[in-house]
C-alpha cells in the first residue's frame, strides 16, 4: 500500500471528495436563492445520481479497454468545470445542469479509481487495501462541510465554489503527473486482463449480480433515510450543532472501523461478514425511526457507521474477486450504477413513505429494504468463491515502486 499509485489515488480521492462535499450541502440553498422550489430543490441532490447511474457502467467498461488514468483525470476536470459553472450560474436550470455534469464526473472518478486499486491489490489482501483506501472518501466527506462552513462564513458563497474548483484542479494535476498510465500487476504471475464482457454477460456471473443488487438496495435505504435524518433530529429537539455531531458520528465510526474490517475480511468468510454488517445496519435504521431520545440517535449513528464499514469492505473485496474474471472496471461500474439508482429510488420512496405514514416510516422502510436484500444475496452467492488463493510470491512484491 505504500506504492506510488496507491498513495497518488488516495490523495486524489481525498482531495476530490473534500471538494465535492464542500458544495453539496450548499446547493439546495443556492438553488432556492435562484428561484427553485419544492421538488426542483430536491433534484439538486438527486440529479447527480441519475447521470452516475447512466454513465457509471460505461465508464468502468471503457477503462477496462483504454486504461484508468484518462477517465480519472477527465472526471476531475468535469468537476472543475462544474465548480466554475456554479460560480457563474444565474438560473436554477444552470445549477441543475452543472449538478448533472458532476454526476458524470462521479462515474468517471470513483469507480474507475477503485478499479485501479483492484488491479493493484494482491489476492487475499483485497479487504485490507480497500479498508484503508475507503478512508479517503470518508475523511474527505467529513472535512469538506467543515471547510465549506468556515469559507462561506468568512468569504461568502462564491469562495466555496472557487475552493472546490481549486481542489479539483489540484487533484487532476496530481493524477496527471504522478499516476502511472497502467497499474502494475501484483507479483510476477504474468496475469492478463480478463476478456471484455458485455454487461449482460458480466451480470450472468452470480457474484457480480449479487453485489450489484446489494449495493442498489443499500443505497436505496440510504436515500430513503438520510434525506430525512436532519428533519428527524430537529423533530427531537436537536439544534444545528447536534445535527452535525450525529452525521459526523457515523463518518468517524466508519473511518475508524474500515481498516480493521478490511483485515477481518481477508481472514473470514466474506459472505457472512457482509450479511452480518447489513443485518446490523438494518437494525440500527429500524431503531432510528422508533427512538425518541437524541443520545440514543447518536449512539445508533456510531453503531451504524461501524456496521456499514464492515459490509462496505466485504463488498469491495468481493468486487475485486469478481472483477478479475469479469473485468475490474465493468464490475465496479455496475456497482456505481446500482448505487446511483438506489439513491434516486430511495429518495423518492422515502418521500412517499413520509407523506403517507409519517417520518419514522422512512427509517422503517430503509431497514426493511436492507433486511430483504440479505437472503437474496446469500442465495445468489451460494457456492461462489469469495476469496482467491494467495500469490506464490511475497505480497510485498506488489508494493515495489513501478517504473514510469
């Protein structure tokens, strides 16, 4: 993990997520100032997931064919363009268009960067590599809103967009100058790329299908619940600081647990690890809708962050195993599409549940969706290997500095 490609991608993803999370919480307010109301304000949150769903699989597949680096750089530059677009927007429709452009950037950056890491990681070390790499996302998303609040307070809205643009330009420069064009293969096994598969052929692999559906259901649950979590907290009497603490608690717990969960995922059966993490997350969501005490909510958020870290690392590790036979970018791109579709459907479904039955039912709905996905996942992956044999060479061979 001390190789140049890993360090470069970690730094780039951290900087990119920090820039993204600086702007995302402010866009609904910005859109409202430009005249947006109701559902159109909601679209400023979800429209990025629509373009992510549409383009994610193609970005992953194309990166299998033409290499990862150009797509990662292009995605960062699209975010740079979107930041400048927000800065100059004079109508809500322009904000919405640049938010959609950000979704395209997301589909090019994150699943392709993860596919590059998947190319690097030696067999039976998938969990620990992705357990560490995932902290770039988590910490970046945690730091970004804090920076945005400070920048907005001191210099105003425009300065936040300028800051996002600067971070994206810096991240693109890091990748363009320092990331090797191709990921060095782990060890000296002479491994070759898998044959390029169509999406239908990739989804015929039961492990690929199971992971894609599971990511979709998990994101559906996320969209249905986190869209209303701040409202739920305010109904319980929380002020802005407590709302921030509750959201931060989940991120902190996830960041702490991810590396530990990664090591565990390399040693135990990953099917059971994923199912256990999902079951725990579902229980936390059901309790979030039922509790009336703020302290309990914060404790549940901590536990949910830990449970989500366990299931996320197990998912990533199994995606690498599947990607080695179905195309790393293809598998990660399909997962990105499942994630985007789940967020969109979850946001809509959560709103329907709230309108029909009340706020707590959004959390009940999210928890039940996660629970429903567990038996489906276990049935689909029955008999499927979730680990691969370790390379005959020492794992440190993959950590050597690549040429170029």
